[in-house]
C-alpha cells in the first residue's frame, strides 16, 4: 500500500502456528502423526516431536524479535496453538522483507492483510 494513502487502513497480521504442517509435509509423516496415528507410539517418537517443537518455537521467537526490532507498534496475542502479531502502522511488504532478510521462509508464518475504508463509500 502506498504510504500516502489516505483512504484505507491496512491491518497486518502475522500468525505463527506452533505446529506448522507445511514445514514437515515434504519429509513424510509428521512427528505428531507418529504419536497420534499409530497404535503403540514409541518413546523415540515423543522425543522427535520434542525436538521438532523446540526448533519450531526457537524459530518463532526469532521471527518475533526481527519484527519487533524493525517496527515497534505491534499488538501481540498468544493463543493455545499460535502467536499473532498485528499492526496498522507498517506495510506488510516491509514485514515480509524483514523476515526474508534474516533467512526466514514464507512457509514459516502466515500473513493476513485486511483493508478498511477510512471514510467514504466504495
């Protein structure tokens, strides 16, 4: 969105799911499937899930640090399975560029952008 746009407000939401399916689909069964979709889960399957979640949560923390360092006006909400960062004062292109600059991939987060009219009729 253009910085001088006076007709719309852009709300940017960056969503970080703790367990992101897109990240493990290329490897076959997910670590969670190896526990929940088998009759007798093994202790090693639980350790694999623990390692996956540990890496994933570290990546989420890193992405949050990048975004918070690049822009200071975020509303952060924690949910049972995700963290959501929202702002209306920063363009989504800048947020994505900041994450990519630090080596984060598009598959690691979900981006939602909403536009609201400030005034007038569509």
